[in-house]
C-alpha cells in the first residue's frame, strides 16, 4: 500500500509531469569539424537534453545555452500532441528553437517547429495532412500568449 501511495504521489507531482513531457528530447548543436586542408564543415551533433532542461527549470541560475563552445541550436522532442504546452514556455523563452514530432525518422509524421522571430513566437508545420482549424487555433492561441509575456528575448537580440 505504501508503495502504491508513493508511486501515485510521484506521478502527480509537477516534476514527474515535466519529466514525462521531455523524456524523448535531444539537443542539436553545430560543430565546425576542420579538415586537413585548413577548411572544414559545420556538422549537426545531437546531445542529451537533461542538463539543459534542468537549467531551464532552475530559476536561480541562467539557462545553459551552450555545450562546450557550441551554442544549442534547437531542442527536438518526440510527442503525440504537437500543441506547445505551458511547460514549453520556459524552454522557448531561452530563444532556443523547439521542434516537436511524433517521429522524426518518419516521412509520414507531423512536425511543428517553433522559433522566436521578429518579436513573436512563430511556427512552421509540416505534414502529409492539412492542419485542422482546431489544431491551428490551439497553436496560434498558445504562441500568442507566449509572445505577450515578458520573456526578454527582444532585449537579448539588441545586446
């Protein structure tokens, strides 16, 4: 009985809810890989997102925006529901692009990308199927709410 109670408390706690939403996330960084001719190429690298997400949740510290000397370019999360959630706001408020998909490896899967641009959070949706009016309205309403908040992203762009 005590084990059942402990499990129920864990499942209902905000930390458990956050972890469940971000279990399948990776960070994208770009690394310059030099070649022997003095040139090189920028290569995408995928890293675990746990440390970044912990820094976003901890309001006593600045969020982690780099790994080594490489800026975090995006966070990619696998989810069934692609409408950004309230828990996504602190992640988006860092200015890091967020990509959501049911399956990034499938050409049939929906994907939604959210980025802060020109003073507002904007989205790009790609799918083999058109976006329903209800789905589009939910995304636009949520992103308008996020855009209206005091996230400080405009201040960062002018520095």
